[in-house]
C-alpha cells in the first residue's frame, strides 16, 4: 500500500486538493481533520469545554466516530448520526483545534487513522500525518498559503455554501488557530524533515492538484 501524508495549516485547501488528487490517482482520501471536528461537535453539543482536558478525556469512550466513503465523497458519522454538514462551521473548527491539543484525543484517533492507511492506497491530510500518524509514508507534502489568502478562500467557501462570513473575523480565526496548532505540546503542526514544501498562495486550484498528482506518480 502507498500512503501520501499531506500536512498544513487550517484553510490551506488541503481537503479539496487532496480529494481531487485522490480521485485522479484512484486513492482513498482521508480527511483526518473531520475526525477532530466530529469530536469537537460532540463536546459542544454536550456542553463540554474543548479546552478542558480533565473533562474531555473521560467522555472519549462514549464517542463513536465513523468515516465512510461513497461516490459523493467522505461522510462522517457521530454515534450513528451523519454529521458531515455540521462540522464545517468556524465554531466547530475552533473546538477541533482546542480538543486536538489533548494527547488523549490524539491517541484516541491514532489507531483509526493508521488502520485506514493499511487497507488501501491513501491520501491522508491533517496536521501531523507525516510527523506522527504515518511517519513512513511514501510521500510527505507540506501544503500552505499566506494567512490572508487562506482567509479569502475560506470566506468564499462559506459564502458559496450559504453561510455568513466576514473576512476580518475569518482571518483572526485562522491566525489564532495557526498559533494554537503550532504551539500545542501534543504533536504540534510542523513540516516533516523529508516533506516537499508546496506554497499555493499564487497557484490556482488546478495547478496545485496537478503538482500533487505529479509528485505522487514520481514517488510511486
């Protein structure tokens, strides 16, 4: 099996780029951020502060997270209920960032992520795929863009889905999440030493997908 580890900050376009590249390559796409978002959603719905590790850890055994694939793409289920459309709000995104800082949460999801990579060729994206989850991945890519460009893309994405979005607020959220993700003690966001650095600030979506597919084909 061949695994591609795609890491990078929030809003870099990892999910949409990885999804398109995986489809072209015939790989299974795994959005690990959706796993953390699903846990974040559970915590918010149950009135648990995602920052409070002492309250988060005891409830983890109650949380059943399932990832399914169909022709429409990856779907997320929380305790048997589909939540794919509920985990993409800024509030859930921030909750995911907070809860992902807890070692217990990362350990809780680690085996699930590794099992997915053992079953088929995968293109897995997240924050610590190349550094922690799949350190032996056949290809590691660190995908990023400037905070301003990431904010513009996120605003466009939210507005196209019918949600309210203000650029300045989204930019602040992205900058805050960048700080949290790079400064947490458990598996902080950082580029793996053997990862290919890919800055997409000046590139179109199609150009990035093309580059990623080419990298995979060359490495395979």
